[in-house]
């Protein structure tokens, strides 16, 4: 496999991750929450103290969530650098940039559709698996009447997840659209 192909495959793997994390950041930043959710998200970001009376186990879980959120920001940043680096590497090869955006957008759409299909058929198992992976110490299960579950019911995660995946699909489609605009521009110059 040539270096060009290896870099292209890397791009098609990293772009879906980047677009999903970007969609997550957009959803957290631009979609409204209840005042309690807003306060908790600001607490997780280290911007203010929690005004809610969470229990010690809930605070422990929220601290773990804050670490996962920080890790997601780091991965978003690093994947963005990789994407920009690949696009810079192919700055003079317009044909390859067109292919990268086209196939990267297609891989994003495919990846998101696979996740959505899996969620549709097995949401609770995937929700549990996600928590077992990111919170292996097991402090993520709370009674239905706990303040944390009342503040962030399952519907919160379903609605946010829906928005994240729709945005990622839109971003993937935008990559394909940009690719075709670049191709059209290349043809008109020739």
C-alpha cells in the first residue's frame, strides 16, 4: 500500500470521529438545556460550582464524566490537526483532496448510519456498553428517583444523541458537497 493510500485511509477513519465529536460539541454548546442541566454542564466544564444537591456518588460520577468530556475535547483537537495536516499534505493535489472529502464524507455517513442502526435495534445494550467502557468502576447506575437521573433522564440522552447523529450526517453530506464543488471547479479551470 502506498503512502498516499495509507494517508487517505487514515483520513477516512479520523474524519467521522472528528465530525461526531464536533457534532457533540455543537449540541452541548448550542442546544438549550434546563437550568439544572445547564448548571451541571458548567460544573463539568469547571466554569461554576454546582447549585444542585447531588450525592457523593453522583458527584463522583460527574467528576468521571468531566474527565471523559476533557478527553473528548483532546481527541477532537488532535483529530482536527490530523485532518488539517492531511489536507495540507495534499494541498497541491486537487484531485486527491476531492477524493478525500468525497470518501471521508461517505465514510462519515456510513459510520453514523451503522451506529444509528445498532442504536435502533439495541439502544439499552449500547448505552450500557458505553458506560461500562467509559466508567468501568461502575459508578454510573443510580435509582430512578435520584437527582442525577431526574436532571438527566434517558430522554435527554436520546434527544442529544439524535441531534449529534443528524449533525454528523449533515457534516458528512457537506464534505461530499464540497468535494463535488471542488471537482466542478477543477473541470471549469481545465
